[in-house]
C-alpha cells in the first residue's frame, strides 16, 4: 500500500482497518495474524514516514522540536527493521510497538501536514 489517502481511509474506518484489530491483541493472537499485522503496519509506516521526515527537515535544525521529531523518526526506522522475535509474546510486543509508531506518524500527518 503506497497511497497516503488509502492509509488515511483505513484509519477513518476502524471497523475495517488495523485500529480495529490492535486492541484485540491484548489476548492470545495467532502468529499468522501478527505476521499479517506487522506487514500491514510496515506498509503504512513506509507511506507515512517520508512525509513526516520531510516536514521535520523543514524545521530549524537544533531546535527542541526538530530534535524530538528526528529522534522519534530514527527510533521508528530502527523498530521497523526488527523481526517478530522467537516467542508469541515478543511478536505481540513488536506489533504493538509498530502500531504505536504508526499512530504517531498518522497523528503527525493529520495534525501538521493535513490540517
């Protein structure tokens, strides 16, 4: 999925999008579901991350706001490269972290880039 409008539409329709599935991850989830959610979230992050990075690059380098955003972006880039781990619990944690990062990116896009 490489289209920003398609990503935004998925989050506006929570009954069909990943936001519907994420709260249900508190209980046991099949590893196949976690693999599918990881792929979906990584696709969304791939769409959103360049937009947020470009917006951060417009800020004055050295400002607190610039530093916070670029540090968060760097953390997201590292997190996306992580695998699901060896256990169901580590896979669950990884997907939850990706979901949190995706929500932050989405919030940055909708509040700062698309007012």
